[in-house]
C-alpha cells in the first residue's frame, strides 16, 4: 500500500528531504488556518475512517498475520490489533480533538508596563513535528489529528509491523485534508520501511523538523534520544507503581491494583510494581495478590511478601527496573508512604505512580515528594492517557522537564511568541 522508492527513483536521503520540504511548505498555511477549517478537516477524517473501516481492518489483518508469522510478542500484537471498536475509537478520538478549543492564538498571559507598553504571550504552532512509532496504528490517527489541531505539519514514520494499517488510516487523513481545502502535505506518512529513513529524520531534514516524538520500545527511544539533532518529547519506559497505604479501603485497593496491571498489560501506563504498606500486610496483601493471580498475573515478590504469600516467585533486583508489558508484577512490602516514596524515587522511570489511601496526609506527602509526570490518588495508573485527561488523545507521554511533561496534547504541541503594543514608544 506504500509508494515504492523504485517507482519514484529516489534514494532514502532524497525522499526524506522532499518530505521535509513539503512539510515545511505546508506548515505556514496550516499555522494560519482557521479553527473552523481545521475542524472541518478533522470531521472529514473521522467520517472517512468510519466509512472505510473495512479497508482498515483488512489492511490490519495483513499486518497481524505478518506479526504472528514473525513471532511478535503478545503485548506487541495487542497494540497492533484493530477491531471495529478500536476503529470507532479512532474516529471518536479525532472528533474529540475537533471539539477542543483551538490553542493557536490563545493569549496565555498579558500585562502592562509602567511606560505604557502592553505585552501579550500568545500560543503559536511549533512548525513541523516528526513522529516515529512502533506497532500502534492508531498513533497515525492521533498524531495526525493532534498536530493539525495545533497548526503543525507532521511527518509520520510508523513501524514495519503496522505498515499496511498505517497506510490505510493515513489515506483517510489525506482525504479529510483535501475535503477541507488544506494541503495534503500537512500530514505525510514516510513511504518506506527502510530504517535509514529514521536516521534522516533524526538529523532534522535540513532544518525542516522542529521536534521529534517517539512512541515505542526502549531500544527505539534510546536511539532517538542519543542520535536526534532536534528536541525530543519522550519517555524511555513506563515503570509505574501502585502503593497501597494502611488506610486504603481493601476493596478499592484490589480493584485498582488489578485494573492498573491487567486492563491492558502492553501500554506504558500499566503498573509494573505493587508496593504495600507493611502495616497493611495482614489485611490487604493476600486478597490483592489472590485477585491478581486469579486474573492471570504472575507475581514476583520480595522475601517478606513471599513469607505471607508463598505462591509468589522470588523477585530479583532486575525486577524493580523492568517494564514487563505483560501479565507480570513485582511486589514489595514497604514501611509506609515514606518507604514507598524511597522505592519509587530509586527505581521509577518517572512516568506514572498511584497511591490508594484514605489518609489525606499520606496522599499529600505522596504528591509533594514524588517527581513523576503523572500522580494519581485512588485511581488506576491506566488513566495515564491524554484522552482520559480530556485532551482528545495524546501524541505521547513525556517524562522530561522541558516544555512538555505528561500527556502531550494540543497545548503541548505549541510554543509561544510575544506581541508588544506601543504608541510611538522609543527606548531612552
């Protein structure tokens, strides 16, 4: 379904330069496009996805068959798989993005100087975004729609395992752009699975790309963070924790722990470590672990936990820093909220952490002392998602501290400029 380099007669570098030039040319008309025009394109994209759902599913069936033949892990196949509900969810996500307030032109702050100058800080698009992702074909729709809403052009480079699905979805996005009278080059899909294309994007395509967003496994993100010559919004991995405090309601703790781990094990917001207050060991620990085991979860635990729950396998030091993305969880008893904070600060990837507690002071301390992008109280870590935050969708989760942190939605895909109004002012 992708164009071939042979038909175009281009090498990888020339192809990617052309994509960069097209994206940069599309960025200006997109930056000044009205909210109504962008929303019309988004609505047309959603309609096209629903209308061409069977085509998307047929393309995805090819990718799934290829993935199974290649021996992809179950977690990767889960992320790759599309069904009618997931296709509808893609369309719903695009429509939710259309309903969001257009961030471009928003006045973030304004003030007057004593000399009479009026100063405004105003949101403006970033320009051209490069998105490099694996497995999840829905990223094609999410990233394209979010970038458009924020007034940015985007170059999408999906993984070879989702090549057919991504191409089918991209065709719907291009159709929406055409229908709204916006340049098709505003959302481009790299038409090759050659890994050299990633290298060209990381170089910035001669200044065409303003920021890179990776969505994938550790090896992909490590490579991008190491080699990129442009800014990167990313998280390396999601080693997420759930801490159950002595004050937690037992039934709530069970429900949250099971959901955080088992709802979808292959997403970055899935819990990988369960920490239980030692003072709650006799009341909370065994029921939670029984519920996890009944849901099909393998339990790896420290020595003190295994003394109370002998069915658990021994945990090693490596387990505390492992993103399983599977039905496996590491479990440890800790000395209250302070012990949980110490463990999380030592082993967390600073993505998402949750506390289950009725003690308001414990919750406040957890929130104050843990420096992760997303913190939750009495809620599952699986809510670490831009759509659940009311952002319509997300282009990724960022754990860095510059510009974007947590779910990267439309506001995080903007920068700002200053507008200064005077009345003949000159500086003495």
